[in-house]
C-alpha cells in the first residue's frame, strides 16, 4: 500500500512540474516531471516484482499482453511523440490526433495499460495500484484544467467546448481519425 501512495506522490510532482512550467521555470518543470515519472515507474516495477498473484490462464495473459503493448504505445505516442512534435512546430495547444479524441487521452491509455498489464502479469496489486493511480491521474488533469492550462494555452476555453475531457464521443472519434497525421487527411494511391 505504501508504494501505491508513493505513486500518487509522483502525480503530485508532475502537477508541481506543470505549475513551474506555467511560471516559465523550465528547469524546475523538467526536474519535477522527471522525478514524478521515475517515482511512478519505480513503484510499478516494485509492485510487479513483489505483488500478489492472480490465477489467470496463459491464453488470457497473452491476449492481455498484446493490449498492454498497444496501450503503452498509445500512452507514449500521446504524451511524448505528439506533444514533442507540436513543440517542434512551435504550437502550444494540441487539438489534433489523439488530442481530438479527448483533451487528456493519456488518462485513458494509462488506465487501460494498467488494467491489461495486471492480467498479463497476473498481478492483483498492480491492478489496485493502476486503479488508484488512475483516480490520481483524473484529479491531476482536473487541477491542470482549473489552474494551469488557461494560463499557458491561448483559446483553451474554446478547446474545452469542442473536445470532451476524458470520454470520447462519436464526433471526437471521427475528428481523431481524420487528424491522426497532424491534420492532413491524405489519400493513399497506388502506383500502377
């Protein structure tokens, strides 16, 4: 249980990182973000190593392993690749790709990663940790929305009106698919 609490502290550090970033303290932002992620990652590894096991068939574990990898990729894609790509383009607010699906797609991928990961590793404790950390993640993004994002993103209020916060809808799913390649809806043609 202590490690689950330590993981929650990781989210607190990540929020403190956002506050530093909103005040243009980029060294503080990077330092706090690094340690927040490190604490969460370390807690996960320790729980996986020493957590209580579940009795789950090998077939379900393999299928869950595939989904675990998919949601890990989506998590990294949303919070690292898409964010860094937009920084390179000198755009602050991301409204395309997975950020057209919801304003916080990482929350969805994080929850599903831990859900399927707990089945893959047949680990009851990582399931509990993933659920608690997902609640902490929701609180984290609520605080971001209330205290940080309106300060650092122009027109964030418009984005909140056009894109759901956490649960996608039909319109946001269509917009996500249409803009996954950065807003360009390319058609594939074959050379004959």
